[in-house]
């Protein structure tokens, strides 16, 4: 059941990233039309608060997936596929000239979804999702350092042993 929660949390994080991009873009458009300095200051504070909220959300996702969730390579591979495919799509749309992009409905859909390119929260969330998956894959075959005495650390005497698959890392 934790596997489903991890996937749901990933998709919820990505949707919230897209919604926060939309929200900040609409605020920027409103301020461009009015050109009032006090609204510019408000936009700065709102951007800081949204960034803080979003950073906390990404750390919460990493904590849940890596520490509280079930360790499953299938979930980690899914996270890598989703994260890296979004990163590559956003980078492709952001750095491709308009003459090369497809025309018609597909182009409009791509531009609506990925309007802000690599400065968007969606790009950052996608990259972080892929990073969480890589950390999870590395952690699934982990080494633990067992210390017999805290003074051994000062002397550089650390003993390592490989944890079997049945043991929890």
C-alpha cells in the first residue's frame, strides 16, 4: 500500500508544482498590466513563500519515499522515468526554436504545459523526483558502518559489513 502512496505523493507534488507555476505566472501578468510598485513587492513575498512551501514539500516527499515508504526498485524506476522524461521534455520545449516545434494542437499543448521552461517549479520538481529515485536505488544496496566505540572514529578504525537483502538498511 505504501507503494501507491509514494506514487500518489509524486504525482501530487508534480501537480502542485505546475499549479504554483500557473499561479505565479498569472500574478506576473496582472502586475505587468497595472505597473504598481506595491504589487511588485507583494509578488516578491508571494514568490518567496511559494518557494519555501515548495522546498518543504519536496523534502517531505524525499523523507516519505526514502525513509517511510516501502523500498521497491519498481517505484524508484518509475520515479526516474517520470522525472527524467519531464526534465527532458521541458528542456526540449524550452531550448528548441519555434520553427522546429510541431505545429497545431500538439505545439499548443506543449507550450501551455511547459511555458516557463527551466525556471519553473515543475522542472525543479521533476529533477528532484529523479534524484530521489537515484538515492533510493543507491540506498537499496547500502553499506553500514558499525562502530564499536566512539573513540574508534577518532582513530579512523571503522568496520564495514555488507547488509544482506533480508536485513533493512
